[in-house]
């Protein structure tokens, strides 16, 4: 009965209002390229200091959820992920928009985000303490293999040439090594400048590689950049629900992947979405459609990235270890409100914690109608704006968003440079997705590899370190499945047909 | 000759660039510690192998050339020039003034039809509204210190 009182506490008019405001504000910030979920939470956190702790947490959770979801708008409509979590959404979202199904893609993204968000929030509510142990079981070598699992996606993203995709991924991994090394502290590939010492920011690379090539091609022809159907089709909710129901296992699997990866400190929504995407493609009966506008790709990416919100709160609340950068800021806000995170939190401050958990579920449910309305508005705006205003609008947002990351014009120059190189590579058949895959997964792969190598060398068991741990073996098996399953399945199908 | 049978010039260029990058990484990483060099060298090795494979495949005509994109090369070049000019102007004219000019210039590059005076007025208003509203949002609400520019005492 006590838990019911926390549920009622979460439903006060003020909390509902805060959840609505948080979702709307977060979605708008998340939709703007360059403004990440972390930035949305950081900027809006001080506004919650005057609120009751439970209400403040609901507002922050709603902002965070909304920002992760909002990233899909620009990913689908202008091929630029609003936040890094939406990288994998561009793979199928933009092709869907280009062929005239942008409205359906936005509704699918909304449904998937709500589904993933609910799975993550329910896991937080019911399974937080046991799931927190998963975070502690992950060592450097598991992170390394997780990155390798993500890198297997290069086979899917290479658009016909695995060699070119591998080269693109190699470029991305090398871009990720620029700056001060995470382990060892060497200053690498900075060409004598101060600008590159901190490395190449993922969002700078994302905006440059995804958005600038689209912009360059946008002005080259008078045609609209996405196809617009003359008939009014509304939200296409029925169609999206049918697709979602047919892909319910994909949705559930991706949501669970997102929740588990959200639990792992420093992994985050981008990695969760990429791995869920790879798994969805592996399990699909039509893997060839991925990357060409497959609804399953959007469902996998969006459900996984929103599931990381609830998953990330598990180690934050139970261990005091933030799962994502945004969780770290929320952890700071918790301390300001006098909430002491740790194993005893659920006993000592259960009222605040359970009110927050129910509030997170409430915010996620509210995201369904709010997201549909906001998505519809974004879609109508993008198709109604003439190209002579849309192109400079996108250019302005890319420059402004890139500058805002570090308040640096050097970052803007770097973004334009990467964009130009990305466009040239794309012309030669190297798509931007494998490059971005390398940029995102490079740091986690390098850190995991070097740390595991050090520990293995010190203990005299290098082979056992890389191949002797149960979780590592599971991830290696998953990576092998992603790589070889489609070929094996084709071979078996061919044999059956021959028989 | 089928497209698949044609030499993939773009592929050859990418392969040569990748070989150059891999070589540079090996050369530069001589100065790094073993911890700092192991990963870049490994990646450069894989990059070099993939580049060699691509070079051979492209020269033998086994690699399919990328599809040619339609559209105006002149407008693409103009956009690149405008974006570079926009960013170069910021330290002198400030973010607001250079963005108003840059927004206008990109709009001109993306304009395909003749506009009546009313449309010009609408475009000018849209430019001012978009740039000023986002400038105010970022400086006032999000507290992002956008450059004022040397011309305006920044």
C-alpha cells in the first residue's frame, strides 16, 4: 500500500505539469543539433533547486527523457542526429523521410521511445538493486568487446562495399585517437595546435559528417530534400501501431539492450542504439532493407536509446555511479536536494525515490501524445519551409550548435572541415555512418583494450583476460552472430530450397 | 561496359588517401609510448590492409564506382565558400552580424526562382526573425557567450 501512496504523490498537478514542461523543453533542446541531452539537463537543473526533491527529480527525468527522444526529429527530417543517441536513427529515418514516409518514421520513433522508456523505467522500479550488480561485473575487457560488437555494424553500414566501409571506420577510429590519450597521456596527432589537444568532440564530428554533406547537396538541386505526399495522412498512428506490434520482439529486445547498456557507466544511448540496431538487423528476416528505410531500424534505435534513461538511473541511485553524463549532473542535483545515493537509499529515502520512479513512468507515458503533436509540428514545418529558408536555417543551427559545445569557433571550423571531407568521401563511395561508428566507439574500444592488455600482462594471463571471462565470451558470441549469422542463414536457406 | 566493370577512380583515390593516413600514423606514433601507440598502430594496420585491398579491387574493376550525384557543382562550391566566409567573419563582425549576412547568402545560393518584392520582404523578415530569436535564446536563456566581434569591441 505504501508504494501506492508514492504513485499518488507522483500524480499531483504540479508534478504532472513539471513532467509536461520537462518533456516539451527536453524534446525541443534535443531536436537542435549540437545541444545534447546532457546540456539540456545541465542548463535546466538550476531551475529545479527551489522545488521539492521528488518534484525536482521528476522535472529532471522528464527533461532527460524528452531530450533523448527529441534527437530523432532532426535525425529523421534532416539526417543530422539531434543528440548522439539518435545516430542509428538516421540510418533508416532519413531514407524513410526521403521516400515520403517522414510522418510515419516520426510516429514510429515516438512509439519506440515510449516503449523503451517504459521498459527502462519499470526495470528501475522493480529490478534496480540486482541490475546494479551487472555494472560492477563489467571490466575493461567487457567494454572492449562491447565496442567490437558495435563495430561489427560496419558490415551493415557499408552500402555495398565492405572495404570502403572498413576504411571509413578506420578513419573514424583514428579521429577518435586525436588529442590526449585516455591511457598513457600521450598527445597524439594534434599537428602542433592547441585546438586538438582535447580531441575531436563526438557531436562536432556528427554534425560535420552527417549534416554538411546533406546541406551541400540540398542547395545543388531545386527538388525538395524529402518527398512530400499530397494526401493528408495525419499521424499514421494505426499504421505505426501495426508495424510496432509486428516487431514487438525487436522492440522488447532493443529495450532490454538499452536498459542493460544504460546501466554500464560511460556507455550511453549512442552505443545502446548502435548495438540494438546491429541485433535487430541480425534477427531480421529482411536484413538487406536495413539502411534503406526499414521501420525496424528506427524501432530498435529509438527504443534502445530511451531505455538507457531508466537503465542509467540504476547505478546512479543504487551505487552513486552515474551511467551517463546526464546522470552525473542529476546525481549532483540529488546531492543539492540532500538525497544520499547508495545501497540504503531505498530504505532511508524511499518516498523521494519511488515518487521519482513513478514520475519517470508518468513522463514517459506523457511523451506519447506530446511527442506525436511536436513531431507533427516539426514535420509540417520542415516540409512547409521553402528551401531558400530551410538551407540557411540548417546552416545557422549547425554553426550555432557546434559553437555552443565548447564556446569555440575552432570547433566550428573543424566541423566544416570534417563535413567537407565527409562529402568528398561520400562521393567516392565511403558513407558517413561507418566513420561516425568509429568516432563513437573508438574511445571505449581503446580504453578497454589498453587497460585489459595492461592487467592481462601484469597477471601473466593475457589470453585468459581477453577470452576467459564469461560476459566477454557472451559478447564475443553475439559479435560473431552479428557478423556471420546472415551468411549462414542464407546458406541454410539455400540448402533447404535445393532439397 | 557495365558500371561494375569500370575502374573506380574514387575508390583508387580513397585507397591512396587511406594508405597515406596509415603511413602517417605509423610515422607519427614512433614518438608515442607503447600504451599510446598500440591502438592507433593496430587501426592503421587494418586501414592499410583494407586500402591495399580496395586499390587492387578498384584497379581490376571489381569495385563498383559510387553513383554520380546530380545537381549544380557551382552552387555546391558557392555554399562551401559562403560557409567558410561566414565562419571567418565571426571574429571581426561578431556572431550576430556575420550570421545575418551568412543566412542571407546561403538563402541566395538555395534560391531557384525569381521572387516578387513581397517574397523578398518575407525572406528578409524570416532571416532576421530566425537569427535574432536563436541568438537571444542562446545568449539569454542558455547563457552561451556568442562572440561580439572586434568591430563591436568584442
